[in-house]
C-alpha cells in the first residue's frame, strides 16, 4: 500500500511539472506567515500555514479518516486539532532569555481550489503567550516548522498603544497579506524569514534605539485594539463583568459620539433654529438609539448571510449617501420656510397692508388709526402699537416628522466597532449579551447627542430675550442654522460617493 502511494505521488509530481503552477510558489511549497503583536502583558501571534497542492494531497490520507474520498468539515477540524500541538512545538518565543509557552485561542482550517482539481490547505491560528515585562525587554522568536521544505516564510512585528518596539530584525509591515498574494518580482527568490529578534518597552523610546520600521523605510504606527469588541470576547461572563461591560459600552458610545462626523452640529443647529424643547431632544436621542441598534444588526446579518452578493464596503457608502440626503432635504425645507419668514412673507407672498381702523379680537377690542407697512420696520420679528405686541413672522415650529427623519439619519450608518461587536457575539454564541452591549453603546451615542443638542438649545435662547428681540441676529439665526444643515447634508452626500 505504501509503495502504491509513493508511486501515485511520483506520477502526480511528474504531471504537475508539465502544468502551469496554480500556486505562485509552486505545487510543492509549504508557506508560513507569522505576525507578532506586543502588548504590556502578552505577546499575540497570528500564524498562518499554507500547503500547496502536493503537500495537501500527501496529507489527505491523514485527514480522510473514513476513507470515503471526501474531506468533511469534521475531518478537517479533527486534523487541525491534532496538528496544532505538534506545530506549536516548532514555534519558540523567548522573553529576556526565558521561554514563553504559547497556547492557541482559535484555529481555522479551510480547503481552497488548486491546480488539476486538487486542493490547497490553509490553517490559521491565533496564539498568545503571557509575559511579565520589565522596563526594557528583549524578545526572540523562531519558527522551525517545515524548515526542510521549500516555501515562503514571512515574519511581521506590530506594537500596541503605549508600547515601543525597537532594534528589530523584522519589519512592521507584511508583503503577502497573510499568504494570500505574492509579489511577482519575489517569486524567483522566496522570502525566508525564520527568526526575529527585537526589544520593546512600555513608555517612551529609549535613547539611541532604532524604531520599528516598515519595509518601505517608514516608521510604524501602533495597532489600536477595538475596545468595544474586546468586551464580548472575555473568557467568562459573570454578573460583575456584565455590569462593567455595560458601563464601558455606554462610555465608548459617548466617546464615539464626540468624534467627528456624528451630527452633533446638525442636531444643535436644528434644535436652536426650531425652538425645540427638552422633550424634542429626548425623542431625537431615542430615535438615534433605535435606528443605530437596528442598523447594526441588519447590516451584521446581511454580512453573514449575503456576503457573497452584497459587500459591506458597498453598503456603507450607500447608507451614508441616504443619511446625507435626509439631512439635505430637512435643511432645504427649513431654509426655504425660515428665509421667507424672516423676509416677512406669508404663504409664499409678501403681505403689505394698512392697519387703519381694525380691531384684534382677543377678549377686548381697540381701534388704532395709523397706517404702516412691514417695510417701515425692516421686517422686524415683532412690533407694538397701542400697547399691544404681536408678530407678523410665520413661526417655524418643530415637527415630529422632521425630528424622526433627523434621528434616523443620525443612526442610519452603523459604527464599525458596534458591527464588529455584533459579529463577534454571533461567532461566540453570545447574541443576547451582544445585543445588550450594542444597545448600551447606541444609548451612550444618542445620550451624548441629546446633551449636546440641549446645550445648543438653552445656550441659543440667550438671543431670544426681550432685550435683543429687535436685533437682526434673531431673524438671521434660524436661517443660518437651516443653511448650515443644508451644507452638512450636501457634504455627507459628496463624501459618501467620492
């Protein structure tokens, strides 16, 4: 049996030598990628193993345990679970001369189409090693797996915020996108990075140290972890952790609302110009919360079940454009009505009339015999005659319909962090907890927008007092706020399609 297998393998090798290579580095290659990410308390390694057609075929007999000629998902997972401990034995990580044990936090195995109807095998691991760091630390990493085989070997070093990496023999950027694409100019001489040494420190870069560089010679930036997504990935969810997670999600939502591009100015301009109340601001915040939460889940499930047909990078600009259109429509509508109101128009026509000898029926009658037109007061917002004050301006009252539209526009575009959180919750089978965290995040976002709106609202009322009622700023402020909203809507539409 072994002789037949060897003969079949030899025939396949001869056959493949006459074919164009499906795998860029050849059908015999075994290719590996390692990315080390240094933190203050651990070192995380992203490890990828890619077997071309021939090595994959050679492993088929080990994977196909029931010998039915088909590699099922169960058989693939069983093979990966068996391979993992042996593969980890070939990875060596030392910190300050002390060996650091590595453990796998996740593993993924998949088959991809290769040449001649055969498959290529890809296995991905996320590894972690706990460290007790000093002020300055020296790290050594080595990969001895398949050292006798031909193939590509690539090592990349990253750093997290608050950690400086320096004096590294490895670079801070990769070439192949985790063994997915190879540059043609390097195929004749595959990269062979089997070991790396570097130092890291918490705090500023030591004197005379060489900062971590990318392959193009530029310095690297720290990898920023998604703090919201980390809330769902805790090993165990206890009551105290759940409460703490809710508070963190709430705070992250509030911080996210304060970042650029979340409609704070639009909300403020709308409420100021429309003479809104706290009730209106609260309704606006509630609408943002509901819309954002539903948007996150809708887009998340769309990515899970229709990712082959609709890509998120095409959906997000579309949602941004729709959001911009809503804001633009609201702004144009408000600008038209407020401008006509400020100019003294009612119902689209200028009203110019004489007050000679007419009465106001408000529980008492009085006659005043004087003629005047609105041109005589420069279209003032209000005026007094015979001790009676009234306004000829059309009040621009706030509407629930426009509030609802503005709230939907504010929550329509899901934040990427909330989307990652929801997908992680589905992947870890923690959908309920993920939903609660998403609602908390959305509530923090909406609450901050509401508070900002109230600050604008009550701050703007200083211009609405009796002492400044005749100033032109009183008439100009609602018009300017509507114009500002219109401009913001146009910018959102432009940036979403550019």
